[in-house]
């Protein structure tokens, strides 16, 4: 019997080993140097209102302090201004005078009416007397006992008495009617003017009480008790933390795939949490926010856009100024 020859393995060529090692090295290099997601940093913003007074005054009471939570319509401070109080009193007196003038124009004193009635009655009596005298003179003239001159005089007396009666009637009607429509219109306009002046003075007094125009947190208090302030001077700053949003500035070449209504995962490092937010605004910035290309690069100018995203639910501890991070796959 012949002996079996043992099987021998072919040695692995060094080229195969080198190829495998090169592939592993290339894969490792790609894994290490592969482009990761682009991180954009923004910040948290919120509605902010500076509260001021429309009139000047001295601070007599401060009812809200720095960091306090206030509701819309809550009283924040009280001011005093004696000049405005005096002006309000003068406007009130002016309105009383205007109303009294209007009432006087619409009515006549009873004594005047009675005097005009007496004058009218006397004129009626004179007319009747003149008519009776003219009748007698006419009868006597027919009998030849009166000259024509006496008859003419009697007729003129009747006409004169009739004119006096008409004048007395007009005076009586005027007394009963009071002022003319034009005079009544003037007094009514004076009352309206006085009411407007009083309303203005009342509005000035109302401005001495400072109310919160919206609910939120007092982030700044700029007044002290007893301080004199001028009109328009800021007194408080209120921030509405319940309606905070995120704002980011992006170059236009990074906006691809982003549109209003999309949702983002925003990381807030200060809170160590991620917050869901919905894009509510994509707005171009001013020319100063453009990235200018140069002739050497052959590129084009890129504008910057503001991207605003509203939180989808209230986030405890979220405050304006906090950093916000989003990742974009580019």
C-alpha cells in the first residue's frame, strides 16, 4: 500500500492582507472625518413691555417689586400731582357754569313772563278803548257833531294801539319761548366743550395709577418711593415668560427644507433638556446681516434670515437670554 500525502494549505498572499488593512484604515478615516450635523446656536426671547406714565408726578406708592409675578390690570404704582387735581376741579366748575348757561338759555323767569303778560293785557285794553272811541267819533260824525280831523285821529289811534298789541304779543311769545335756536346751539356746544375738558382732566388723573398692561414677571423696576418722574419715563419692564420663543439667525443656504409649520427639537443647555418647537416665522434680516462674497471666490452674496420657533407647550424655567441649539443635517 502506498502512503497518503498530507494536504498542504496555500499561504495567504500579503497583497490580500494589505488590501484588508487598507480598507479598514479608509473606513476608520471616513468614520472619524465624516461631516456631522450642523449645530446652530440661538437664544430664548419673550414679549417684553416697558411700562411708563403719560403724565408727570411723584411716586407715592410702589406695589410691585423686581421679580414679582403680576396679572394684567394689576396696580403697580401710584403717583400724585396736585396741579392735575386743581385742573380737574377747575374743569368741573367750568362744566357746571356751561350747564347753568344752557339751562338759563332754555328757560325764562316767571316774573318776566308775568310782566310781558301784563303789558299785552294793557295793549289789548288800549286797543279796545281806541276802537270804542273811533266808533263813537264815527257816530257823532254822521250826526255832524265831529269834524273829519277827529275821525282821522281816531283811526290812527286804533292803528297805533293795534301795533302796540302786536309788539306786546311778540314780547310775550319771546319770553315764553326763551332763547333762540342759535343761542341754544351755542350753549349746548359750550357744555360739550366743558365735558371734553373735564374728560381730559379725568384721563390725566387716571394716568396717576399705573397698571400692568399684560401678565408676566417684573424684570426691571426703575422707580423709588418719593421719586419725581416725567411723562414717558420707564417705570417697570414686564416679560411674558408663558409666551417665550426661540430665535435663530441662519444664512439662506441653510434654509433648505425648513418652512413655517415644521417642528424642531431645540436643546436648552441651561435646563439640560430638549424642547419641541414649531417654526412660526422665517424673516429676512437687513442688508447689514448679509455675508459678502469676493471676486476671488466666485461665490454670491448670502442674506441672513431670522427663524423663530414657538414652544409647543409651556417649559418651566425657560427664560429670555438662554442659549438654544438646533442640529441641521447638511
